[in-house]
C-alpha cells in the first residue's frame, strides 16, 4: 500500500492514541487494533502515538517501540501516524526517531526535555539536531505544564524555518499564545497548528488553527469529527451543540481523574466500560475501578448517539 502524503497543513482531528496494557510490560495488540479501527472508520485525519494520553514517558523503551510498530502495522498507511520521540536524552529521541522511520510512521513529535531547565536557544538547538538527522516531518509539542518549558512564539518561528519542521501541537491552554503563534507563522501556509485542550477547539479554529488533538476522541471519535466538520463549514448551531457535549465529556473524565493523578484514569475507565481496552495504567499510576463509578456507564452511553 503506498505511503499517504502527510497533508500540509494537517487538518482535522488527530487523536492522541491510548496505549492498551494488559500488565506493566504487555501491550494488548487486540485492543489496540479495536481502538484504531474504530477511529479510522470515524474519519479521523491522523493518529498521534506515545503522547501524554498514550502514557509514552511512563513506558519502557522496548514497549514504546512495540507500541509504535504495532500501530503502524494496524494502520497500514490508511492515515498518517505521528510518533512522539520526547526524552531527556537527545540521543534517545534520535533513536526513537529512527525507529519511527523504520516502522513507517509519517512524522515525529517532540516536546521540551523535562527535568532540566532549558533556554529558548537550547530548545532551538534540540530541534535543529533532530530536524537535520531525521528524514520525517517534525512537529513541536508545547506542553509547559508537564515539561516546565514552553516553545516561545519566536522560537516556533525560528524552528519553522528549519528543514522538516512541519507544525506544532499546543497543549498550553493559553489561547493568546496560540493566536500569537498563528500570527508568527502566517507566512508558512503549509505549517500545521493543532490545539490540545478540547474546550478551545471552537475558539482556536475561528482564527485559523487547523484542528485538534483530543483524548476524548479515543472514546467517541465521531463526536469530535462532527464538531470539527461543523466548525469547518461554519454550522454555528450544530457546532455549539457538539462543543457543549465535548465539554461535558471532558468534565466527566476529569472528575474521575482528580481523585488521583490525571484525566487519563477517567478516559481509560471509560474505554474499559465501552469494551475498548482494559483500564490498566503504567506504574506508578493506579487504574480507576468500575465498581467505584457505577453511574459512569449510563452517562457515557449518551455520547454514543453522536
């Protein structure tokens, strides 16, 4: 099957793929296939593997490679696959980038290296090395709440002028930052800008953002694709209705997660209740248990109508 061209810019819904685990060291290929097929059949635009929602930084290196290889094999070039390669070691990011090339991924994604404080020049040099040594398109991943560092808009502009740098996913939740980035890269018509927080999709697309990377699309991809299409065609009443549903889903998932560490507990529990994958999470995180959230399934069912 021929390699699909990565659209420039990449538009639409790009779910950050959940990693279905049977235990600490075992990927469930069966559940991964089920999740991916459900999303592909819902007309998503691409998949983002091993990001925050995929628990990438919590997985050992061998398991990360297994996840990416299995994802590319299941997708079979029907849609683009974006692979996270973020690490505290630049050599490990490069190694993961080369593995992504070998597996047949269509792009790589890198966030700021966590733990050490980094300057904007450090971030630029990191991207410079990666873009010069990897052949795949490279996306920046702005996630300052988890990495302690943000790609400043001027740094995004500098990076956009490097070979292979194709876009940015912004999960800062700062709409002013996102608008400033759009203004900075306005001359690069092929440069993709995607928003992470689902509550910002309507607002962000109004000033030109190309789409969203939303965890809830693992559960109900059609809901998110319909919202994107309504925004793209400027169907304001439908978009308002669907955006409200997306917000309600997000609040439900966050309510479960806030008792421990993150919304991912709620997302994985929801996926277990819908028969998509086990709720098991990589250490040190503990899965939410269905018996503790008995009313959840009934609340989730209503979103399926979209």
